[in-house]
C-alpha cells in the first residue's frame, strides 16, 4: 500500500479517545506497518505529565506502537491484543506537537502469538524501541 490510509478502515478496533495513530503510511499485511501520530498540546494528560515541561508518556508511545503492530498483523476478521512487552526502551523525550513515525515489523509467531520489533522516531532520531507480542482475538460482532 502506498497512499496514506485511515487506521480504522484497516481494521484497528480502537476509537476515540484511545486511538493513537493519525494515519497509516505503509502496510504489508502480516508483515509490517509504518504509521504517524502527533499528540496535540491540548491533550489533557499533558497538564499533569511534567507540568511546564510536558512529555508524551512512554505508556502512550508503547500503545501507539502496539496499534501499529496490530495494523501490520492485518488479518481479516481478527483483532489483536497486546499480550506482552518483551522490551521497551525510551531513548529520548517526545514533546507535544512533534510528529512521531511509528514502525512495526513481524519477527516471529507461534500459534496465535505474533512478535513485533517496534520503533518510534522523531525528526530522524529514535525515541523508543522494543519488542512486543500480540495475541489473536476474534473480532466482536456488531
């Protein structure tokens, strides 16, 4: 896929206020995805996460990477849930209004478990990287 796409149209089950992907740049279903996210300075969590020096919480970066991996998994009729964070490093702070490039690449899978190498990049510099595991779950009806 070469043109930007809506993550919900690609099967992401999340909805506002818990969708942390603005757009999908590339996806190779079952293999990899490249997405983008910019957290607005008006997000309520910034008022309490280092007031005066706001940072995007690492847990939200991790969730954005897990959602990117879910898009990479790309299986019709299936949703995926975050099952494990094998490793996650936060290499540099991310500020409000910075565009984050999110990458996920499948590196293995057994049964219904899929392991992804993930990375977040801002301005050409890695800000987070790690390994996460998603597990298959049947999509809810309706």
